[in-house]
């Protein structure tokens, strides 16, 4: 038995199936499990799915939302842009308010467009403006590869050398995550030469959550632009993007947002940039003044707000899946999801420690304030066979080289009983590996 303080409340965990089932009975979100579709094993039993940090499960309503647009296409063809239940011309506008609630922004600061890395490059066109005096980009050393590739290519595109223009901040020797004081120190030391600070929040590998507001304030004090890749944050943790003061953020919608493989990306641009016509950007007709968009011969007149960064008209079928997911997020607040997430993840952490295997190290921060619903587990001496064994026993997690299993008990559709059974599978797989 163990007591933990989560969200200013004390919870007591017990290592028993009965305890897990009691928690499920008391869970106000437990009923939402029935609104998702689960992959099944060969015997027809649903997998324990702890991989929402890579691809969220499909909401049952998604098919109806997509079918509705297919029917509109069938019956209306091109006129579907202008008439019908949900005309396609303003379709992205239907997503702005519910998406803004998820990420803690104003609707005018949010738009769904393109895919994640495309949006990252579009944001860097605007917010990475290197000069001889200020040309560096600060990222985490183990940032997701798209971020690393993106910033390196932008540095080279502007004629600079990543060897001198990229600061990849590493944890201290023997540690897996970054300390806030080390982030503070590098911004203080290098800030006058840093053009852009870009952190993943949370970090995809360790699950570490960063203090967006603190990093933004420190960066702005030094004259840096500050942005965040929230691919693993949207739908996972309260991001409060507007209040953070960040210049921009991007995120995908296929992880915790449950909008389907390769689904479109969300983009945040702080409202203080709404009318900054001097800010460089790549432009397209969908970001142009809506009243004159079809005139075709006018000079570019950007829509104020994040919409002004749009390039092309919207992929309706992908947006229909996002709209389906956002309907669920409109019913359940991020505060409710976060409250359950703290308990689920705290329970999993407790049970992993209860296994008592000294080879296990959880590299995700132990402080609930510094993580979302993902725990990244290193097992000394283990390889992918441990992960494969867990798959064979009915748990879908995520393997990351060289030796990390990421487990994400997602509050929308995972249960306390699944957390208990996942820990049992991990324990049995470790024992099997010893034989």
C-alpha cells in the first residue's frame, strides 16, 4: 500500500485486482471506454492498449462523421463547398473553438492545417530569422527526429552551420531528463545568440513535461522567439498555450487526439502576432482575406490570427475524423482527463515499483507535475524480446531503441484494471526472460 499526493489530493494505492476494479467503478469517465474500438488478439480478446502516445484508438462515431461527408460529396459534388449541413469552405472553423479548449488557447489562435512537420517548417519561416549576431536554435538533445531534421535543414537553408548554430541540450551525466536550472542557465548564457527556442512538450522519449511559461519568459527576456512541439501534449496534459505566452506551437491529432493515422496537425500562433504584417511567412490562398479569397487577383491580405498561415483548402475527410474526436473532448474537459491520468499513471508507477526488479528504471520524472500519462521504462540487460513477450501476452505498448518501453495509460479509454494487468504482464515477461 502506498499513498501519493496527486493534484493536491492524497490517494492510496493497493497492489490488488480488487482495488483496481473498485477504482473503475468509481471512475466518472469509465463509460467512455465503450465509445472506442479496440484491436483484438487472435482469440478475440481485446489487447490492453497502452500506445495512445503513438496512435490513439478510433472513436466509434468517427465512421459516421466521415460517411456523412462522403454522402455530401456523392449528393452535392462541388456544391458541397457552399451548401449542406456543414459546407466545406468554412469546415476548419468548426474545429477552432473545441480545439482551442483542448490546448488552452483562444479560437483565433488555433487552426487545423497540413501535417506536423509541414507546420513546423511554416512556423520556422516566421519565427526563425537568423542574423550574424543571433542565429542559434535551442532544442533538447533527444528531441523527436522530425524536429531535429527540421531545425538542421532550416539552419542550413539560411546558410549557417548546425555545428555552431544548433544547441542540443543534454541531461547531466547519469541522468535521463533535463533539469530546469540547466535550461535556465543555457538561455542566460547563450540567449543573446539564440533566435529560436524549440522544445517538445512532453519529450516523446522520456515523457518529461517542461514549464512552458518559464521557458517562454526566459526566452523572451533574451529576445528569442519560443515555440513548442506539443505532439505528445495535445489531449494529454493541459497546455495553456495562450497563458504560456509562447509565440507558436504545433501538434498532431493522431495520438491522444484520436483522429486517425497521419491525421492533420494543429497550429497555435499567439494573438500578439495577429496583425504583424512584417512577420515573414509562406503564403497560400486559404490564408487570404475570406471575403476576397475567390477574387484571385488581389494581393495577399492575411486573415488575422492563426488562419492566416493556411496554404490550401482543407482535407475534409481528415477533418471529419478530427471533428468526431473533438466532440468527445467537448464532453469531457482536460481537467477531468488530467485528474484521471494522474491516478492511472501513479498506479502504474506504484505497481512497477512493486515488481521489485532492480533492473527496472522509470526514466520519466516521478513528479506528477513533470509528466503526462506516459511512463518510459528501461530494463538493464533487456532487448526487444521483452517487448515482444508483452505483446504476445496481450499488451500493446511502444518500443524505442535502444532499450525503452513506453506505456501510456490513456484516461479516455484505459482502465485501472488494465493498468494492474499490464504490470502483471511486465512481471511475468521479466521472469520468462530469466529462464
